[in-house]
C-alpha cells in the first residue's frame, strides 16, 4: 500500500572494522520482508543512513557497531515495523545474527508447525482428493440396467417378448429408483452422473434398433429417431472443439471440468422424448400379444381383455400407426428446433462475434445432417408405400 511509513528502526549489526557501508548508507535499495502473518512479499524503497562507533569490550578484539536508520519512501504493501533489538549478545553458534534469530523466534505459531501438526494439515488439504465410493446402491442399479440392455435387444429380436418386457419394466423402475435413493441418502457420485444418462440413451437406441429389425417399428421412423441423435452428436463434437479455449489439446477436449458450451433442451425435445418412450412401451405391450408364453401366462387374460376393449387387433394396429406418425412429426420438429433456435446452445466466452459465428456453424451442421436424415427417411417411407401397393395389387389379382 503506497504511502505507508515505518517508524525509525535501529538495526544493530556486529561487523568487522574493514567492512564498508557505502552501498547501504548512500544508495537507495529494494528490501523485501516476509511478515509471518502473510505469505505475500512486501517490497519498498528505503533510504539508509548509518553511524559508526567502536566498541572495546573488556576482553577479545575490538568490534565496530553500526546503527542504521531507515526511512520508507515508497511501499507496495503494508509491512510491520521492526522493533529495536538488543545487540549486546553475540551471534549464535550456527553463524546467524541476533536479528535473524529474533525474527525467527517472533514467527507466529502457524509458521512453526510440529511434524504431527504438519501431517494432520496435509491430510486435511488432501481430503477432497480421496477416491469416492462407487459401490453404492444407485450405481449398482444403474450398471445393472446397462447390462440388461443387450439382453432386452436379444429377446426382442428372437420374439421372446415376455422376457424383454420384464427386463424393460425392471429398467424403467430402476431408473426411477436409483435417482430417488441417491437424492434421499446423498449417494450422488461423479460416475453415476455420467453412467446414468449413458444407460438411458443406450437402452433407447437398442430398443429402437431391435424393434425395427423385428418389424414392430417402421424403418423410416427408426431412421428419424436414430438420425436425430447422431446429428446432435456430430454438432456437439463441433461445438466442443470450436468453443474450447486455446490450447486445443486432446486432454483438454475430454476434460469436462473446462466447460465451453451449454445445451438447453427445447420444449418440443422434452415432449418428443416422452412420446418416444410411450411409443416404445406400447410396442413392447403389443409384442406380448404375439408371444405364446405371455398369452398362456397369468396375465394372458388381462392382455386379451385390453385388446378387446381397444377394438380388436385391427384397431390396435391403427392406434400404433397413429402414434408412430405423431412421434415422427415431433422428432422432425425437435431436430430442426436445434437448427433454428439460437438459445438451444449457449457458447461461453466474451467474444460475441466469434460466438455468433460458431453458433451459426453449429446450427448449420445440425440442419445439414438432420436434413439428410429426413430425406433418407422419406425415401424409405416411399419405398415401403410402393411395396405395399404392389402387394395389394397382387392380392387383388389373386
């Protein structure tokens, strides 16, 4: 702090007669002090003036005593005044002057830590670096759902719909349960926050793909759903690379403690996710009506009764087709919303011109990729329609 002045301090030094004080007594100098109460060095300009006196002890050689007066001219930080020291004592056996010994003795207790206190301090500092316990019940439920995903796909492809539906119900219940347990008993972990959404996305992708292979879900709709996710993933790769501050290294790219962009799911995207889950659940239930194991089970009568209430197999098929059309519409709307809404992705930083350019390029990537997906889905739908017309004509001729 500029303008801080110290009271005159008499610093006594025991020097040999041949020592000269021209550099100390005639030139300004920079001096650094390290107060014990702070870890910051304080620098100030000081002008020194000294007087020389000869001391003749009763025994031993003569010594010269110098009294140095200091006056602070400028200071960058507040420093403590130096109290006059008793100069009658000789230097210690270790070769340190009386001033150095007194300075060391006046250090605060925190600066003179014992080995045990130092060990406990280091343990306290390193406490946040300890490994977290990942073997918690929420994490076990999440990993079990991730392991059950390929089994669900296998059962769907091989028409074991009862087993597939049972594991699907387990996945849905565990998804709700692990989040509730983690919040209730404060068992949230970093691993769980990463694996939980990954397990949900893996389950969704597996169900859509396997239902399309099985013939339960139309291929054009599966193309739209999966193509939207792929388009958003490609755009996310670009957003991460473009918005990452320099240096753009591979280690920094995967270091998610360095946020560079924020994604805000649109309202239609959330609604579309809900409809997709409803459609997949409906398709799983319809699959039970074609599984002899499910029909012959205890719940077989209940399934048949629900089908009759809805109007029979033909009415159920029409209902499923209508749901697929609605989901296809919301999927297209959701994917294109990330292409025209500027608020969907927020790039962090202060360069507004660069942020606008990066945001425009990212939206164009989403629009281009998802536009190609829409064209492919329309082509597949047109092919299926032509194929259906040909089959209808053949049946009419027969």
